């Protein structure tokens, strides 16, 4: 027993702190206790409670010098890290937005999303494109299509309306770029928002006019005709936008003017269809028709064109 105790006493202490530095590199940091006993030294130090530490080098180092360093444990770095970080992130975001002004690369991803949504809509209802196309030129089929879709929320039609907003915004953006208008991803997103708000107000206005003047049947059918034209336009704009954005420049210019002609033709069909729908009210309800045309057809288009091309 005594032998084991003696052995443990002579063994190494696991709690002993050993210096990692060599003998020549060891430095001893001593606190000058005189600075605490002498009030004048405390007053002369930098900051309240400053501590004077003396770094004494090894006696073997003939070139060592005693350096007095004032350490203040209450020193605080007042650099606003959060503000500077936000500023850096904002600058990086602005740089990324600047790079999109002269590039159509971001359009590819939005058009890819539109193509994916179109595939989902076709998977939900395979004959949806055929019904939309035939309803543009056939009034009886339009009424039948409207009767089938009224009173229910069709997911396929909702997806196609999102496709119209994406592709309509892309075409207007490419049109602005062709005529030297503003560019960038923020402009494109703003165009999508304008299209969504414009047609939302248009459908809401038709619903209000039908409810106020008790012509819900006619206004509902005309609102569905507008939606049907938009869905058809959103589908055909998908390949056209890809050609204009990423095809040869001359071919893109041709498609721009061809698409403008197609849009004007579809609007003509829409207005003619509207005249047939409200034909029995042309005399008695002429004032309501003029109010609708001014409030929801002419003025919004004029404001939109002025905002995009003049500002």
C-alpha cells in the first residue's frame, strides 16, 4: 500500500500546467501593482480602470525590451456591423439587378415556369386548348363552355390565366426593349403585376355593372369571352416569346409585329362578340355600354401606354 502511494506521488500530475514555448521564448506578464496603489497612475492611464501590463522577456534575450501596454477591458468596437452588412447585401442585389437590364436570361426561367404550368393544365384537362380555340370563333360553343365552367373553380383555367400573365408580361417587356424602354427583372415583375391588376379590375367591373343594372347574364358571358381570349393569347405567346428573346434578332422583330397584329385581331373578335352579346341593349342600355367602354377599356389602356412609353 505504501509502495503504491509512493509510486503515485512520484508520478506526473495530470493537472500540472506545462509551458508549450521554449525557455528562450517564455515571457512573464506581470501586473504593475503600483498602478493600483498610486491614484495618480490610475488617473493617468487611458480609460477608467486601465491596467498596465509589463511584458518582460527572458534574461537570455539581450535584445528584449520592456513594453508598457494599456489594456481596457471595456473597449467596444462601435462599427455598425449589421448596417454595413445590410448595405453590402443591398449593393450586391443592385449589382445583380443591373446585370439583368441588358440580358434576357432571367426570362428563360419564367417561360420555363409557364411551360411547366401548361403541362399541368393539360394533364388536368387534355381538351382544354381545343375548347378555348374553338370558342373564340364559335359563339354557341362559347356559351356551352361558359355554362360548363360557371359556378365552379377550375384549376386548369386558373393555371392558364397565370400563364397568360407571365407570357403577356414577357411580350410587353420584349416590346419595350425593342423600342428602347426600361429594362430589368423589376420592370418585368411590375408588368406582370399590372396585367393581373388590370384584368382583375376589368372582371370585377363587369360583375358590378351586371349586378347594378341587372344584366348579369350578358356581362358574365362577355367576361368569360375576355378570359377565353386571354387564355388563348397566353398559350400562343409562349413559343413566340422564346423566339423573340433567344432567336435571331431579325426574326424576333418580324414576330413582334406579327404578334401585335394577332393581338389586335383577337381584340376585334372580342369587341364584335361583345356587340352581339349586348345587341338587345344597344338602344335601351347605350349609356351603360359607353360607361363600361370608357371606364374599363379605353382609359386603362391609355394610362398603361402613357406609363410605359412616356415615363
